[in-house]
């Protein structure tokens, strides 16, 4: 068993080393590409400014570029703020599903141990009965849209013979 474990460990560590070298090379390449893109965009903006300064004058070109960049920043921030609620909702849903998966995994892992003895069976039946009682309570409690009506009562269906409400 030990030779197999050592073989697996060497494979995993060798893969990790190869992956680390690959990631380091990719990070360097992407970093250099970002620097080149920033230099290219800077020169394009400089050329656009020089053209605008020659055509409209240096003050008008500077004011135009400044206003344009401030508007761009405002639009970016506005879009970010408008999508903040959606991102927060997605994070909450993801967190909830992660916690649910964690709880299910923990329950499955402890289930065999709990089922071995009578105490474990009692420890399972107590919370199960509480969940069942809560489900029955929720089923029979009035809904928020039924605030004026009694619990469990349903509205009669409207027929064509009923007068129109005012």
C-alpha cells in the first residue's frame, strides 16, 4: 500500500509543480500584455487629444476630454450601483446553497453513527418531529394575502352572475 501512496503523492506534487510553473508563465505573459495595451491606449488618447487641440484649440480639447472621462466614470458607477442588488441576491443564493450542501453532507456523514444505538435514533426522531410539526403549522397558518379572512378559509370563486365590485 505504501508504494502506491508514494506514487500517487509524487504524481500530485509533480502536477502541482508543473501547474505552478504554467501559472507563473501565464501571469508574466498577461502582465506584459496589459502593460502593452495600456501604452497603446495612452498613445491613441494622446493622438486624439492632439488632433482635437489642433482642430478646436487646446483649452476646448482639454475640457472636452475631461468632461468625456467624467461622464464615462459616472456611467460606469451608475451601472455598478444598478446591478448591486442582483449581485447581492446571487451571493446570498450561492451562500444558501453552499450551506445547504454542507448541512446535508454533515447529516449524511453522521447518520450511520446515529443509527447504531437507541440514543442516536432518539436524537434523530426529536428534530424530525419538530420539523414535521413546523410544516403542519405552516400549512395551517393564514397567508399574508389572507389577512382579513380566517385561517384555512378560501375565497369563493366569482361567477358571471356576481355583480362587479366598485
